[in-house]
């Protein structure tokens, strides 16, 4: 994250996260409410391993209103380099 504080997203972070979400939804059709929470580059080809699940919203405490994936069933999806390149041409924002 480029934010000054942990948990604060900048506009470029939001654009990247929305792009990853949109690509997973386009390619893999995850369950309703699914959101990614972690990603990593795998292999030298530049593929992405995206992990996520259906988060719940915290109802109290200092992070009230934030999403959490604690106790969520996490699933993993692979986005290939070709799908990444295709998604970048479809995404309306410059990343």
C-alpha cells in the first residue's frame, strides 16, 4: 500500500484493487460478495495468485465498519499473464 497509514488506500491502490477484483470476477466468476484480500506473483511468467473470500463487516471497536476475512473460507484463483494483459486493455483507468 502506498497510504501513509496501514489500512489507508490511495487512489492508485483503489484503482489496482478494483482492477484485480474485476479481473477475478470476469475470469473465474467467484461467489456473490467475494472480495480479494491477498495477492502474490507466482513464477517467472508474472501470473497472480489471488486469495479472497466473503468478508464480514466489523461491528464495533476501532476498526468498526472495516471488512475482515477472519473466519471466512478463503479461496484462491490464478490470473495468468495473458488475462492480466487483456484486463489492462479493458480497464478504463490508467494504472
